């Protein structure tokens, strides 16, 4: 079967040559970088329909591009691309103030709770879209994601080489040391409690993700250490050796001490008490520290994000 002829170029269609630093990038991610503001659903539609061509032929969204490939990018009408209003100036100012580290390769954001890592599913402006609006002349790519309700360190790569190296470290056991701070319901025992429990992601009606401990799940390892006890609750440091979806929240629920303020896996009665007594209105989970090294171990990084003011207030009121 011969490949159908490519669509006519039409007004606005363009061909982009893949640069050396984009070698190995997936086609869908390349297109998201070229079509700023376009939702993933539109990108996949353009690829499936054959409007996107690589070296004149059809390609799948997961295709790894090579330097020198020529990618035809069709014209996209503003309404089609879901063109939205720019992020509010207040959000941009808040994110600018929340940048806790930056060099030529990486940017580290102390992401506020309630802000998604990226847009989609009805979310107009995620952290990455807002950062791109803040830095329109800088290439920015998410290295990883944080749950929308979790605050703390979100790492963004400014160079393709840094993104590739960071993602390789993410796949390595111990490649990146991750430390979280969490308030757990009830009194945890002293010392370090290690939770080695596999996690499986399921979908509930409506497509909502729900994670549970399941023998057929992916290996997941967390270490909980009590820093202090306040008001009958346990303020803990949590180190994770794997990065599964909702890992800390589900492991905390599994050991009978769910994260305070967790409306998905938490204790509804305990959450209500904490909301009324100390004003906790969000998930008490914060990504505080990331330690890793780039350049094959020659360039160490130790990044920190201070605890959000609203969480410090809760600790003060619990004392």
C-alpha cells in the first residue's frame, strides 16, 4: 500500500528541520513545543489525520525524531488550537517570585498547591504554560510532574541535553534523592518506617485516576520518619526511592496514617477537624529537597523549596 500524497501546503503550513539538540525527542512533544498553547488532543488529531509529516511521510506520535528530519506542521486556526487568554498577571508575578533556583540548564520552581504541572483536562494554565508565558524566548520543558495539590520543587529544563540527562537520572535507582515534608494523621511510631508496597493505577467512573496497593502493581518504596508530633499529628520527612503516581499519599493511607488534608485518600473526619481547628484547607504535602548530579556526577545540585506559609501557619497552630 502506497503512502497517500501529503496534504497541500496551504497558507501557514511550514516545514521545520529538527535541530541536533532535539535528536531523540518524540514527535508529539516536538509538536507541543512548536504549537504553543495547543492541547495534546489537537496534536494527536493532527498526527492521526496525516496533516503532520516527517520527511514527507506519515508518522506516529511516539516516533523518535532524528537531527535533520523535516517536519511539516500544518496551519492551526486559533479557535482550533484552543487559544486561550494569557495567564493572569498575578499568576505570572507569583511564579516569578517562586523561582528558587536557576542556571543555564535548569529552573526550579516552588510550585504552589492548586496549580497543575501542565494544562489540559479543562485546566487553562499549568505551571509549564505559565513559565513559558513568563519566559517567551526561553525553551522550557518539564522534567517531571507534581500532583496538582502538592506544593514544592518542580524542575524545568532549559536545554534538551539537561532534560535528557535528568530523565535518565529519574529512571535510575537513587539517581535523584527526593525528600518531602508531610503532616500525617495520628501518632506515627518513632524511627523510620519503610513501606514497600506495589502500586496499581486504576480508573474510576469518569476517568479519574485512583491508585491502590496491589500485588500486581509497580514496585514502590517510601521511608517515613517522624520529625515531631504536634496536636496528636505526626510531622514527617518522607524519602521516596520510586516516583509512582500518588505514591506518598497511598502509602500513608496504607499504614493507617493518611496525609492531612487529602480529600482522595485521607480521613474525612480528621480533615474536617484540622480544617476547623487549625485552618488546614489543602493537602499537607510538600516536595522540599532534590539532590542529584549532572555531567556524569561532576556537577552536583542540592535544591530546596521552603515550606509554604499556609503550612507553617498550620504547624504553629498545632503546637
